[in-house]
């Protein structure tokens, strides 16, 4: 089993569950959050090896979550894969490890996860 842990931050339950299943089948440990504030709370408890997150979410969106992560030395180096529908990559997120437009092909997500986790 792969020791890497992935935190999925996605407010749409079907997509969150599908990604969790995909990553668990690949041998990763998975945690999920439904918005950015939930994710920050979980990250305080235990830092994941990778964060896969949506941009448009209630309470705290991905833009703000990403900004919060990069402000703090403890979380700055966590690789982030950002997913978004109907929106190009925002300039403020230019240094995110990967940006994937929705809808996406599962092989694209799997390849991005592999790149992010195996190049660190």
C-alpha cells in the first residue's frame, strides 16, 4: 500500500466519492473535506502529502484555501491539484502544481497525482 495521503476538497458529493474511490483503489490513504475551512481544520490535525481541490465551493473556496496554504511555511510545500469547471486558471494560482479543467478524464487526474507525489 502507498503511504501517501491525499486530501480531497470538493463540495459535490458524487465527485468527492468518485475521486476517493479512485485514489483508494490506487493504494492511497484518503481524507475528504467539503470546503476550504473544513480542509484547513483537517490539515491542522495532520498534513496530507497532496491536496486535490475544487475552486468553487461554499464557505471557503479553493482560491482562498490555496492562498492560506501558501501563506504558512508548514503548508506551503504541500502539492496542490486544482480542478474547476467553466473557469480558466486564475492568475493568483499560477504556481499551483497542476490545474485540471472539469469535466476531466480520470487518467488525467491519475497522471497528475503520480507526478505530484513521485517528483517530491
